[in-house]
C-alpha cells in the first residue's frame, strides 16, 4: 500500500507539467493561427496585456477584442517559441517569434497556476525590430 501511495505521489508533478505543456501548446497554436477566441479561454479574468504600444490590464472580453483586431491587421503565420523558463514567482514564461504577413513580432507570455489550471496572466506582443 505504501508503494502505491509513493508511486502516485511521484506521478503528481508529472501530471502538472503535462497540463502546463498542454496549455502552452494551445496558447502557441491560438496565437500562431490568430484565434483570439481560443486564446481567450486561457486568459486570467484580468490579464496584463501589451499589444504594440497599448499596455493595460484588460478583462478577457476586452483582451479578445484587442487581439482580434491585431490578428486582423497582422495575419499570423505561426509562432515559434525560442526561450522558456521559470520566473522568481514560480510562473512559467515563454518567449517567441510571431511571423505575420506584416513581419515578425516578439511574443512573451506567462502561465500561472490558478487552482487546478494554468492560465495566461501576462501577454506581450511587441515589434520584432531590433536596434542593430
């Protein structure tokens, strides 16, 4: 009985990691395809969001509208994650390049575990131009 309990205890972190990766993959797919509604399902109630020069805390509904407008103006052609890690607060972060019909954008998002699910607490879409 102790072995079964120990085995189940050791599996719990693996299930949490898998759930986090599933959400990450769904967020990447939604951004990469320009699906604001699918992305909205993974946002916290009030998300810290920056899209180009507009930065604010937005409700899910407001965030979806802003993202829909951005995706309409910049037709997404895929998002590739280039870096990921864990913040000091324990949140997972992902940084990538969003290819669009109008060029590349740098995308950063943070996943935070709220109760039993991971959600996007911060999303940034910024110009991909560098100062080189």
